[in-house]
């Protein structure tokens, strides 16, 4: 699936991934390949990008939203810094 992480300053990440773990307002959840359409609010916390079975990246994000549609996940947040 394609993942994009966007902030008001610009694009932080864009690429093909196997999944992403997100800090939802009611708890952490995961979006995997071919996930059903979804829109959810996000709280500040850690976002984990699952690039493949052995490679991950972690971002500290501020609040925002995520949209999943047609195997593309778009994360729109106030700020994101890679650890």
C-alpha cells in the first residue's frame, strides 16, 4: 500500500509500505495492505511505519487525521519528526 505523511510544512514520508500503526484517539490501531476505507482522528504519539518484515521507522506526530482509500493511506498531522 502507499503511505503519505503530510504536515503543513510539507511531505514527511511517501512510499510503499506493508502497514502502519497509528495513535488513534481511542487507542493504537494498525492499517495493513488492502484495508477497508477509513477516516479517523489521531492524537499525539508514535506512528510506526512497517516498510517490510525487518524494516520500520518511527515518527513522533502531533494530532491530525488519517484517511484510507483505494489502498492508499494519507496521514495529515500538525507535525511529524522521525526518531
